[in-house]
């Protein structure tokens, strides 16, 4: 599909957000040591698209998560720098598990406030540069399929094999940006890895860029329960190296892959006696979380953003949290658009977002424990997924 559109403009930019070694790494409860080296750089990639009246800005950073308020702060910064309204700015992360700790409740250590401020400024700066680079453009859209990479760690065979691609070119054919998505946790490197890396999305970007030129943006899909073949509890175990969790494996995977506010309700907190038991466990993984909860269980809901941007009439859906794969599958079916780009991990990542609610009956890490890693009092209720799905369906329908 080719979209020219009178007045279609596009621009793109990249900023380096690599932290120095020595800080906390986020992603695994079993990893407590600081980073020792930088294996490959972390980036913030920004793409801006305008029809001359409305401008969309999408920026994605090689980070595990950002608090919702942090994404709103970045969007406000972009607004102040460019004049683009903050509701037209989507802030996403690739969800690498080998980057710095940047959130209030993220497992893997304590965030460095100075680095967080630096990274946020660089992310906003990339967005500003992309807006400043707007130029007449042509949009091309397509999708591919990829089997055999993502695995459903909750059992069953459901994965998202669609690889949506949006290509932006100057009117003379010169590349501006290639935006692509795939749904799979960047967890090729396990808890034993102490090197900073973008994991397989970084390899995928570099591979695509070598073939296409221009700026290359990767947007993480709805991969809440999808990863590269490891179980969720692997992150809670020891750090012994495994032969299948290497940089070589990350490169092989990467090469193969080549604005509504919603308040999500949380469940009831654990009873005080159960919290005290967790708090008293010697070397307990959740002891610090339990002590925090005993001091105060926190809010009963978390506000997030669901957004749909249109690039030359082409919709891109941005979902918050770690959304389960069924979101993408059902949205594409509901809208009759098998190549629809549905990105998760945008507008804030305060926890997992299971959907549909049958997952709650099955339990498992994402339902029963993962909220602790995010510092939440409980998992989101089943209603949360329905609220996000309804908002996304409505916004996407309006965008069409």
C-alpha cells in the first residue's frame, strides 16, 4: 500500500541514551549485580508524521519500562519544544531486560534519578529533532510473517506472527524511516548477563538499517506472555549461564525479525499476615515489596494512555503496560486489518495487562506475582483488559 497524500510530511531522528557501566540493570529478580560493560548502545528513536494540520510523534527507547507519569512528562516536554499537543505524542519502550533501572518499582535495583532525567531529555530531544526534520514524504505500508521465534510461556500455541512495516521516503525515493514491529520479549540474554544491550531488537534495527538506510524504529508488540522460549520463573532463579541465552542467539533472532486516558483498577492487596510472612522471609525475593505494602498499599488504580495515530490515513495503535498477545490478534480481526501495527509498552508500563479474563483463572506469574516487581498492591482486575480493548477498538474505528 502506498500513501502519498497532499501535504504528507515525515521526519526522523535518533539519540543515544546509553548509561555508563556500574548502575543497576532492570529485568530479573535473580540479578542483583551492577552492569559491567556496554555491549551495544541503547537508542531513542523518533518518527514524526504530519498532514500539514495534525502532527504525530512516536518515540521509542531501549528501556525496560517507563512510569506513566514519566511518559506524560516526556510528552509535555515535546509539546513545549515543538508545539505538538502531548496527546499526539506516543512514548514507547522496547522492553529490553538488559538496560538500566528507570522506574520506581522495577526489579533489578534502584533507578539513578540523574540518568532518568538525562534519558528523558534525550528522548524528548530526539522527538524535537524528528519534528524539525519534517519533509515531503511518501508512505508505504506492508506486513510479513515470522514463525518459530516467539513462544507462549503460558502454554498453548498462540503467538503473533505478523510483522507490520511502515516505510517513509522522500518524494525522490530517499529513505526517511522504516518502522516495524514484532511481539516477543527481549530476554535472549538471561540473569547472568551483566552487559548493557538492546538485545535482539537492537540487532534487528541494525540489520534493517543496513538494507534500507534511513532511521529504523522498532516498536514492541503485545508480548505480555511471549518470549524466546524461557519460562517466567527463570528470572527468579540463579544466574548460571545457559548455552541458548547468548549475544549470538540475540543476533540470530534480530536478523530473522529483520489518545484516550484509561484508569485501570487494581485488585485487593494481600492480607497483613501474608505480607508479614513475605517480609520476614530470609533473602525473600518479595520481602522489600511486602514491607512497602505494609507501610501503605498504594493507589487503587493506575491511569494510562491508549492512543491511535494516523499516518497518511494508516492507523497505528499504541497500548500501555505489557499487553497479552490476544489484544493484537483481536484488534486486527475486529478492524479487518491483518497488517495493523499494534504496539504495546507505550504510554507507561506499570505492569502486565492480561486479556481475555480467562487468563486469570489459570493464574501464573503474570497474574499472581509480576505486579510486585512493579511495586503495585495487586494485579490489574479483569476489567482492566476490557477497558483498554474497548478504548483501542473505539479509537481505531474512529481513525479509519
